[in-house]
C-alpha cells in the first residue's frame, strides 16, 4: 500500500533534489488511477468549473462543489497527499472567511493542505490560515481566478515590471507562512530565480523545469478537454479520441442490433414452459 506523503516528505524531496509530481483532477475514479500510478500529490482544483461544469472559467465554483469533489478524490486516493483549492470568493472578503473555509476542507474532505491564489493581496489570509494550524500552498503568476483583471489567461512575468510583481508576490507568500509555492504561466528564468531565492518547495505549471516539481491538469495531459490546450501542456494520452470512437461504435452496434449479443444476456433459471405460463397469465391480467 502506498504511504501517504507529509509536508515534511515534500521538504525532504526538495533537499534531495527529487522532483515532486502532482496532478489536477476531481473524481474518485481518476484519483484511484493517480494513486496506483504513484502520484506524489493530487490537487482537486477549481478548474472543475470548466472541465466538469462547462463554465468559461473558475469563478462560478462554490465551496460546496469543491468539498464534494474533494471528498470523491479522497475516497479514490486515500493514501495520496491531497490539496483542496479554495474557490473564488472563499477567502477574499476577510481572514475569518478564509480560515472558516479552509477548516471546512480539512474537516469535511480530509485534505492535507489548501491552496489559494494571489500574493501581496492575500498575504494576510495565508498568515491567518497558517496560524490556525493548516498547511497553505501559495499560487502566483497566471492565477485563473483573476484572469478577468489580467485580460484573460495570459502569461505573467514576461517584462521586468511584471517579473518584479511576481517576485514580490513570491516573497509575500513565503513571509506570510505558505509552506510551498506554485508558479503558473511565467518564464523559466523568473521561476528559477524564485526557486533559488526561497527555502520552501517551489513548483511549476507552465514555468519551466528549474523548480522542485510539476503539476498539470489530467484533463489536459490525458487529452480529455478539447476546448483549449495551453502552450505548456504535453499530452500523454488521447482519451477524448478513444472515448468518442468508443461511443460511435456503441451507437452503431445498437442501431444495427449487434449489441447486446449472446454473451451480454442473462438466461432464465428453470423450465421455459413455466415462464411461458407466467407470461400468458400476465398477458391476461393486463387485458383484464
């Protein structure tokens, strides 16, 4: 049985130069695949808003949605480090809201950490959650919850002014007490600098290889989500193509009367004549 990692294990991996690998998914079925494959961590992300619910972004996701999906992931991967993604609005109004919703993740979904987006602007929320005894993963750079204010899903840190803002966010997140940091959609040079500067594990998604590990969406890397594929995604499977072909074959078989075949049918137990009598009796009952 897989031994679940702890935050101390993640620090040891950093010290030993061992890359941590995590994946974003939202259900027990795929979580079980991730655990069997030996995934270090799973993030139950608010990207479920697009992948599961068909929204244009992550903003519509609620705490109740996030909790329910986290619960499913935990059941599918009981021995894998699980991070709950605090959705938009769950930590923006006050530190009290931030702590309350982080506690919900821990109590109701048995997560090992929570993640929230933002740097300087949410440092007080990170500090409050950390001081309440919970593990916080920071997330800066391209932050999907703030995509509207960024003008869309755009890479950050590509100019010196933008890079300075990313680095300032990284420092703020670290000083607030976050135990790890995720950089999304930034040039490798910026991520490498933050990785060199901070003593905590620094992970990347679309941020190059110079960091302590990588995260990617299962829907992207397994070829499930067809609406959009980010530049930084490598596809390791083509589930959408396989699933579509399988459904086409299923439709064809049913239309042509090929499915279900003899091997898919149950047989009666007992004398066929007795069943014929039953059917005749029921036919008369129906007519009466």
